[in-house]
C-alpha cells in the first residue's frame, strides 16, 4: 500500500432490498425487488436481492418484465425514510475512524484513513472492522475497496460483492485493473465507452496507454481525467463530512404520479416546486437572476427553457411566475407532461448590489420576502402542511412517499 494515502470506498450491498430484508426477516433468502408502484408511474425495479439478480432481474426493469423472469419474485414498495435512516447510521460507523467521509449517493462513501492508521491499524484492518460493525450493528453488508486513490478504491468495492474487501495497491493495480472494461471507471458512461470503442479502446489498460492528447481531442477534459484515472495518478481528495459544495444552482424536480394534461396542472406543480426553491434560497442567503424549467413528456423526450427574472429574487411566487411563462411560451403540447424540474440559476448573495430600473418594485419584492420568511418559521415549527397556497390543496399529481429526499450519486469532488 502506498504510504502517502489510504482510501476506502464502502458500498452498501443491494441497499434498498437489504434494508427491506432486515426489517422483514421473512424475506431473507428470497427473490425480492423494491419497486415503485405501477399505478404511480414508477413501476420499475429500484433494487433487487441477490437471488432476484441471479434470475435476471435488473434495476430499471419494469415490474411485469421482472415478474416474468422470476416467477417467485416478491415485490415490496420503497420506504425512503428507512433508507435515509440506515444511510445515516452507516455513515456514523465510518465517522468513528475519520472525519473525511465523502458520500456518493445514499449507499456509497469514500473514507480517507491515511491519518487514522496510528490509532486504528492498517487500512485493511479498518476495512474489516467496518465490515463487521455494519453487519453486527445494522444487519446490512458492505463491500469495501482499499487503495491509494478514490478511483481504484471504488473499483475495488465493485470487484467482490457482497460482503467483501478488495485491496488494490500501487504495485499491483496494472494486473488487477487494466484488464477491466473502460466502462468500470467512474464517469465513463455508455456514450463515452462507445466513442472509445470506435478507436479500439475497450479496457482501462488501453485507456492508460493511449496518448492523452488524443483523448483530449476525442473527449475534452473528461478524456484527460480518464487517462489520469487509468494510470493511477488521480489525486482527488476525500472531502470532510461537513463539506458543503459551492452552490451554483438550486433546483427541484419530480416525476408526476400521472400525466399533467393541461397548463393549470403544470402551473400547480411548478408552484409546489418553487416553494422549495425559494426556501432553500433564503436558507443560503442567495437570490436568483434566472429561472430554468425542464419538462419531460410521456414519450420520455425532454426540453429545457430559460427566462430572466425582472429583478433578482428569493420569492417563490416570482420564481413560479417566470418558470410558468417560460413553459407557456415554449412548450408545444405534442405530448402530455410526465416530469417537471424548476431550477434557480445565476445565483448572487442577497446583499450584493443590483442595477435597478424605474419599473423595479423593490418594496413589493421585499414585502413578499418577509411574508415567505414568516411562512418558513411557521413550517419549521408546525410542518409543511399547516400553511400552503389554496391552489395546492387536493391532488396535484405529485408523489408524497418521500422519494424527493433520496440523494443520487452526483459529482466526485477534487
């Protein structure tokens, strides 16, 4: 193991399905799939047990197809609050060894244990203690990769599943890693893999031995990054547990439980999403200068529109009004709407200077800001439901099972 760095990547095995099995032991050893409800438009497999996987069930597969492949498949609905709970409990185990714990979605974390070795022993010793602690205390299993950088630690956690530890060192990574498909590397998705294959570059070793200048011409900065990853020279650091990335935009999107059939239904969803965005802008003391709205139809094709705000704002109704206008002016209604995302961009500190015009109504904006701040305080004390827009009463075709709280893998920080 290279002496300068010791990185672990811990991945909870079949996370959703494992939590369901732990909560309901009668499911143990059976073919289980956590699936969204067909009636709610989320009739796909979100996670599956090992037995279901061996029967051919795959994440993203529609329910009926999974049941056709696996006749004894047991389908259970997702419990997002439980997944969040066990994600946090697992992370608390990691934090016994280091405060440099960087999440990658709900079920994966990198740990930098370089400076923990004097107190806790070798990286492999710590990995084994973590593996045992997660199993004994939470009833879940993890696969852990141990290496000298984040990329190979993640590759290691994927090599043996479930409930396993794999070490990749500076001396043996070429033997263990270079024969793997290039697609095994983080950020080498299907489109990138296909583009590399056109030039006969199919394995990680072939990426490593390609001229980086050629990869840059082919893939831009991502090509150079992949070359660095493949050669084991990536120096990306593991962020501390309290790290908050710089906020460049604030958005909220949702897939609706049934199609939105007209402008009024879209307007209600936009307003509901904008309430969350306005609240988060106020929490971070930011204002937005531009609003984006992205729409996906039930044909699965998407469009994105953008509109400038007349004045920078953190007022939900201002954001909703501009987002709806962008939608009205651009969406052609060739298909009903399946999903909507609203995003506040061009963010600036709320106290920064602003160029006004004679038509700027700062008094009205400030009055609405104070009103929404008061609403925030009421909701903080009594919950979200006691005060809301009348337009949002009743069924607005938005899911209410907590799936919006689930954090998907995003960027690996450098």
